[in-house]
C-alpha cells in the first residue's frame, strides 16, 4: 500500500506541469463518532469539531479527475455517570484520502461525486477512565494512550463548484469518511485497582461539510 501511495504522490507532482493541475483549500465542520465503545452512551455518541482540508488533483478529461485530500481529525468526548464512572476520550489522526472524482455540468455549474480510500496516520487516542465496583477493589483508575499504526478506510463525497474569477472557483461538499483502527500500541501512565484495558478496535465515523476555494493552473 505504501508503494502505491508513493506512486500516486509522484504522479501528482509531475502532473503539475500540465494544464489541468489544481489545488484546493477548505474549512468545514464534521461530526465524529466512535462506535461500539462500552463506556460511552449511544455506543460512542458524536462530537462536532472543525477541520481544515487541503487537496491537490489532476483533471484527465473534463469529467474525470484524480485527487488527494489531506486533513487532521481531532475530537474530544467525555461521559460522566457520577459516582460510578467518568471517561474522557481525545482522538487525533491525520487522514490521506486518494480519490477518483467524476464531474457533471448543469447551467454553468459543476457538480461532482468522489470516492476513494481514507488512510489514517499518526493516530493518537487518550483514554482516561475512573469507575467503581460493588466489590473490592472498589476504585479503578486508568490513564492511558494508544498511538501508532495505520487506520484504513474509505471516503465518499458529493459537491459542487462555481467559477468566481478565471481559474478560481468556490466549492462546497458533503463528506462521509470511515476509518478502522486496531489501536494495539498502548502506553499506561497510571493504573489503580484492576481497570479493564480496552483493546476493542475503533470504528471511526465522520460526516459533515467542507467549503473552500479551488485554483486551476493552465
């Protein structure tokens, strides 16, 4: 997978010399959920955060292009069911998303669909929990951090563009991104009692919107 990714990057760099190379920069809001987490209500709930996304792409034809988007996902969540337990979760991962993009046109507007992979790198999860039992040991405390590895997944999007000046366009899109992380690399900073060590893989769901500017080189 790393070789394919490097080939993709090199291809985009050489494509910059062509007439259909473009770059984009956008800002948006997403809701992120961590599915199947036993100590979070609703299986993990959703946390709203903002995200900055950069993209680089190459248009093969007026309808088909290839694009690489990069953003950083950061979210925090907490759950407090006093006096039985308290949980704080902080997640971060940098996502590289190579995608195919299909454009179609209507009355001067450009609409598109895109789909591809989502590869999470530099993954980090802070997992702090404090809970009690009805039998000894009564108090359990765990301050830990999961990091490293790769979180593969996929990305889907639909959006539109409007040219505002020559090669400069405004775009807006809706995205759904999924990543799977095994979180096997664990560091424990504090452990009191006999806390449960969570090793359930994370199913990370994110959906939201992104708006920004796109510039095409001729």
